[in-house]
C-alpha cells in the first residue's frame, strides 16, 4: 500500500473546475447544474485521475466522491464510442440503489460529452439490460452479481474497459463481494486505469489494491477516524417498556428522518405501527422487490414519506439531501455500521444529528462501540414527552390519524409499470438550485 497523503486546500483557495483540468463541456454542465466549486475530495483527486494515474481515494461519506471518480471517468472516455456489448468504462458498487444514484448523478455530464451511461443490477429485467448493452454503453455502473451474470452469459464483454472505478470497496468486502470483484477485474485489460474509493483502506481492500492497482497515488481529505464537524451525536437512555412510544414521537418530528432497525421483520412492523399512529413512513430492506425499494426511496426523497425505516442495506446505498436526523432504533452491530448509518446525515457540509436509543442493558456495549467509532456522544436519559427528547430530536406527539397506504401505479398489459415510463422528476419548477457535491438538489434528489 502506498503512503496516504492527507490533502489540504491551498492557501490561494479552492481551484476551479476549469483549473482542475476538466473538459469545457463538463465545466459548463457543472455550472448549469449549480455546482459553484469543487469539494476537497474532487480537488484532491481529479488532477491525478485526469492524467491517467491509478488512485486510492478516501473521504467521509457525503464528501463528494461520486463526482470525484465520475467526472474523471467521463472526461477520460470523452471522444470515443462504445461498441455493442463492450462498455468502455466501469463503476462497481455494492447495492442496486447506489448504482442507480450514481447513474442519476453522472447523467448530465455524460450527456454533455455525448456519452451513454447505464446501470446493470439485480432485481430488474435481465433481457432489457441485454438490449441496452447491445446498443453500446460508454460507462456501465454495475453490482458485481448481476455483472457476473452478464459476463457468464456473454452478453457483456469487459475486454474494452479503459478505466474502472470501485466505489465503497470496504462495503464490498463486508458483503462478501470481493471474489466476484476480483473475477470481474481479471476480465478487464491489465493496463487499464483503476480508481478505488473506500472509507477504509486496510485488510481485504489493501489486498485488492496490491493486486490490481499500478503505482497508485493515495488521497484523503480527513484522517480515517475524524468525526464530521457538523454532526452531533447523542445516546438516549430509555426504558425498554416505553421505547416504542419514544420512537413514535421522534418519528413524528418535522424533518426528513431515517430510522435504522436490525431486521426486515422489525422494519415492516415499525412502519405499520408508525402509519397507524399517523406518521407517513416507508420501509426499505433487502427482502423487498426492487420496484418497492425504488418506490420507498422516491417517496422519501419527494417528501410523501418523510420517515424512512431501513435495515443496513441503506447505510451506504441511499444518498438523499437534507436528512437532518438518523436514529439507531436498534444499536448497530459494530463501529463501521455506526459510521455508515450516521453518514446519511450531515452530507456535503450540512448539519445533522445522530441518535442511538439505548436500554440500560445495552448501555455498556454502546459506550464501547462509540469509542471505537471515534465519536463522543452526549448521554441523556429520556422518556415520552420529555423536553430533552424534543430539544435533541424535535420529537412531538403524532397526529393519531392513520396514514392510508399509497396508491400503487397500475401495470399496463405488457407489464411495463407506470404509464409513460419516465424517471421521477424533481424540481419541476425549473428553478436553478445550489447542488451538493454528491450530485443531488438540496432537499429533493439523491446521488451517491
């Protein structure tokens, strides 16, 4: 592993996107999308990646790494044209949601360079993906399992890959995907450029780096254990008998909120209870069909369901602006899970609060876990209706009127889903808004 270089902004100030070396069409698209200046992870990595260097990038979640690697890939691919079934660039990600959000974030810049971009993930039609690949894709964003299906069926040929980015590499390792990742990289040209972004760069990730990256430069924008300055951490000590009521009052707050629960069953049960109490909540976990997962994210993003209840499947795959509160309803299993869950708030320089609900029996374990995570939470004992609970979380009594289940779109006779088939649109008013470095319009859209 090469030595890690902690990047700091130059005294003269942050360089512009033009000064970083991005093509003019990309700079114009950035301006049109409302990006005023690069975030540190972008300024730290783009000069190296645009020159063709292999790179290890590490930045806190929400730091803007999607555009850091995405703009590099697209800029390097500009001017070429993909052949049928032979993509030219590849982004590997651990989850379906993250794949789609990377595509959404990068589409305006791909369009500016007349490049095509598409996602290949599980849970959706294989044959439709075959048709897309057959038309030719310049930049392919994929999960390892579904891409392996395509390479095995010979519907996708990776021999033309010029540049590969691996996002959330440590999450890939945690999910057991590294054997598939290695097999995929073995199908790409050995002399291709490779970028790897990860929250941690040790263990199995280090082995991946040593095998597949050539003389890489390493860039980080904060020490590995550095806390996010705009994120407040709290541990709320609560009696187990009243914990469900505390959860309900917190969920009834005003603001976009994510509640993390340990199991799929627990997610579905909590959503039912919240909706019965008048809290519009959506469920997200790996046991749901992909269209249901997409619908939950869309409802959360556009405000129809301001509360998202999720298992850890969402801890790295959901990037939605203006999530002001993350609640560990069930304490996370380890420090990594704590940080990944917490990273859903305080993104792109915004502020946010992270709360862990702890019963007396869980207190000692959670104290050890937060120390290992490098955070110092404030401990407060709370009960339903407490002023302290309201001060920390904005909790309030729910309205008590059950929330009906939302109407589902009718399927057309050919099974095409929602009539019109278009993507969910945001910011319909057409006004130009300041966007975050992760690619989403504040308060509306999401990216990775």
